[in-house]
């Protein structure tokens, strides 16, 4: 995939607050036109990293490049940012707020007005245009903040936990919009601790824990690298084979099937062969990938242990 | 620059387009007008003449008292108590003054009662009856030995709390007795006036070129006026500046803002926007106050009260305005800095006293400046930011300092503003990143240095 240009490059970035190292020597690249999942448990250093990317703070060490240039406040207009801690001016009308946020991103008001109408319509909030933020529900204000992040048509959109607090219908709307933006060639960084959404959306991921990078790369490859030793099995008989520790490390019983973890260096084909030889009647034998959730939990637990 | 202007616009209209702003702006002058006209209106509500019976053996005091309480005499007294410039009044002004004196001094209808063999008790009973019948308002008993040291005059009134009548009668009585005593000592009233005549103490000041001009003691007044204006606008708008900073931290909007514009742009824009809205209000008030003052001056002129204004040049007004602006911005930045350090406006309120203290220091520095505008102290005080917005105009008014000093003073204030905004912006950004707890001063200093 080297033909895709690199939108964002984070290189050996470290940020300290006093004695506490919030981000420790993290490096990754985000390629243009892809959705990049920025994953990690709460307090891992996701928000600190994002704040350095959008130039709210500067890294103590390392460098951040956007479109091949060193990140600076001049490049801020090319990024759209939906922070995790969201807020609107309580007593300001929705249209006024969006105009203001657009002006801060250097969008002329005429153009801003057109885009505001478009986006309010797209999000189903047109009738709220002249209402004050105080009157909005939590989900609505979240959609307004999303609009504020994309009004200036940035090339890089950073969404920090964009789905938290949204009902399923709104989650669906937002997913559609994100897909549309991707189709238009926008690069999207999307930070979350919800692995299911990440799995559904992301092309590439990075997982960080305790200020450090744990793993990263294409979602497909990451899963494959963890996916070779798990087997879902539904069968009767052959219990003896499953007790062989040189073949199977661990058996987890589910309702009507078993989940097997292969022993290191064991071969699936040999296992299958031995099961059949031992008279097991097999109705399901499937090599499965671990879910991102499993990888996440395993990795985080391992590192925290 | 466009972003800066966007911030200015938002902050300005956020304040100006509110009902509170409209109400305070337009009702405050009405209120002030009402307050200033209230005493005038109240005093002009005049009752009937107070009917006083004077119980006296031979009528000597009665005569003098009647004279002293006449409108002509009251006007004369008023003239004596005011400056000499009231001497030359034309007839119609004299007439007006008489009316005014009557309004403020009260009018009397005196009646002489001579004991004619009746006992004091009998007379008192008669008079009390008349007061009860509402035929009389008060009576005064003049003792026979009225010019003795311990002579006791008794005044019985239906309404003893009418302080205006009481004072007028007491003063009239005092004058009457004094004149009686003087007559006994063979000194005429004219002679006494001559003796009491004050010296004519005329102050001229010499400026640097050696030419003589009329002296004035307006320097402190000017400084006080400036300090007062600053105090009012800052107490009104400092908390607005602080609130604007705190709001964004509380609502977490700050994070979006900082990802869009430079903290300095945001902070400066906020400050300029709020200050402009404050200036809008102050301008409306100043113009209405000027209108009222002009009206008041015209009224006073028609009443014969002298108008004496200091000679003010247009250039001085420009300087006054510039230093007012510098002061307003400078003190507002302190509030912005406070706002960036605290988490709620209530918390910030605790720090507000410091700005008042600094402002007061500026005001008191004016005393030595007025006494010696060329001293080293005066030079330093009129160049030091925070103090100079008050002290420099006072110095300019008294003597003209070199232009470079005036410009340097303004420049230093502007530098101080920029420095403070810069510090406030940094403290604001770091404060936002670690919200939730109040920062200590050393912490804030660390933020400013390291962020």
C-alpha cells in the first residue's frame, strides 16, 4: 500500500507532564483516504496524542508531520477535530455557533452558511437552526459538534469517541456520514475504546496502552497475526485428543461448541486428523480469528500484568 | 487576523445583544438623572410659610429676627458664603436667587406676642391652644436676659423635625443676638464685615517657559476622575472578561477553540471584544452624562451659581482617552489571567480585590505628582504600567511632560497588556488541559514558562 500518500506521520513522540509520561515514544503513520483506529483503554494517552496532532500542545520529543510539513498552528485549518470533551456555548443559537466555529477555521460566512444548511439537513437538525444550544438533547449537540468538525472541509478528520452517548439510529447516521467522507477521499482518525465499532470501520489501527504503542498496522494483518491458533469445534467424541497438551493448550466450553487454543507449534491439520481417527463426529471445525476485543483485552492484560 | 476579528465580533455581540445590556445601558442614565434631580425636586416641594409666634418683652429681637429671615437677607447670606464671583449679578438673576433662597431656606410668618402682664404659663397655654387649633405652627420664647451668657431660648414646634426651618430660625436668632451684643459694644455691622474680610489670595503658576498663567488645583480631580472611571468600568466589565474565559473552560469549548486558532489570538480577541462592548456602554453613559451636566450648568447659570471649569485642550482629551483605554485594557487582562487560572467565576471573585489595590496605589501616587510634577518619583510613577494610566494624565494636566515620556508611558502599557495576554493565553491553555482543580500561583508560573 505504499502508493498511498501519507497524511500524518508521528515519529518517536514523547510528552511528559512533570514526572508523568503521558505519551512514551510513539510512532505511526496515517495514510490518505483511510480510516485509522486509534485504540487503547482510558488513560492510555490517546487524547494527549491527539492534542499534539492538532497542535494544542507540542511534543517534548519527536516530531509530527502533516502532509509532509512540520505540524504548526498554520496547519490547524486542515484538520477537523471532534474532542471527547464536548461543549457548545449554551446561550448561542446553533447557526451562530457554527458560523463562529467556521470563521475560526477561516471559512467565509457566505460559504459557511451554505454548508451549515447542508449539514443540518444531512443530520436531520434543520428545524433546530435558530434554537439555542441549551434546548438541544445530548445526542443533538453531539451531532452539532460533529458538524463543527467538518464544516471547513478538512482533509484530516479526527474523531475522539464519536459514538459515545448516541442512540443506535444516530450511530447509524454517523457511520453513513463517515463512509461518505471516506469516499470523498478524506482521511479519518478515530479514537475509541469500543472495539466492535473499530473492527467494523477501520482500515488500520494502532493500539496503545500505558503511554506506549502495543501493536499497529492494517487491521487485517493484525487479526491474522493473532488468528492462527483459535478453533471453534462442534463434535461428539474425541475427548482424549483434546486432553493432549502437545496439541491443545486450552479448551473453553460454550453452549454447544468448544473454543480451542492450539498448543504452540501444533498443526490444525494434524489435530483434525487425530480427531477423526479417534472417532469424533465433527459438525463444525473452523479456524477463527480473534475479535479485536479479544486482542485488546489480551494485550492490555498482558502488559498490565 | 480574520480569526482574531471573528473572536472580537462574537465577544462583542455576546455582551451587547442581551436584554441586560440594553436595560443597564438605557436605564442607568435615567436612574442617575432621577437620583441627581431627586433632591432638587424634593426641596422644591414647599409647604406654607411657617407661622411662628415670638414671645418677647420689648420686641428688639423680634425686629432683628424678622429682618434676618427675610428673603433679601437670605440671598445676602448665600452670596457671602459662595465665592466672590457672585458679586456682579444682574437684577433678574438676583430675583431668581431670592426665589431659590426662599425654596431652600423656607419662609416664615412671624408674629410678636408681648406678655403684657400675663405669666409665661398663661401665654404658653394660649399658644398651645392655638397650635392645637392649627392657627400657629411654632413659638419661640425669648428670655428677658437674652444677651446673657447662659440665656435660654426655647422653641416649641408642632413639627420639630423640620430641620430647614429650625436651622434658619436658629441662625437668624444667633445673628440677631450677635448684632445686639455688637450694638452694645458700639461696633456697627459694616465695621464687623470689614474686620472679617478675607485676604485676596491669588495663585498663579509659572510654566517652564517662564510665563505666568492662572493656577489650578484640578490635577488631583482629573486623576481622581480617571481612577473613578476606570474603577467603574473595570468592576462592571472585569467580571465579564473573566466569565468569558471561565465559560469556555467550563463548557469544554476551549479544546475546539485551541485546535482552531492560536491562544494569543483567542485571548486578545476576547479581551478586545469585551472591552469594546464596555466602551460602547461607557460612551453612551458619558454622552448622556455630558448632556445632563451641560443642562445642569445652564440651570446653575440661570440660578446665578458660578460656573468655573478648568481650561481643557482637545489634545488633553485625546490623552485622557488614550490613557483610559490603556488602563481599561490593562486591568481587564488581569481579570483574563485570573479567569484562566480558576475553574469558576465565584473562585475568581476572591482575587478581584488586588486590582482595586493597584488602582488605589495609582490614585495616591498623584498627590506627590501634583506637588512636584518634575521629581524622579513623578517620572517613575507616570511611566510605570498599572499606575501610569491614572498618574500620567494628572501630570500632563499640571505641566506638559516631554512627548517622548507620554509615548513611552503609553508604549509600556501596551507592552504590559501584550505580556499579560500572552501569559493569560498560556495559563488558559494549560489550565484547560488539566481542568478540575484550582491552580496555585507557582503552578501557573510553571505553566506559563513551560507550556
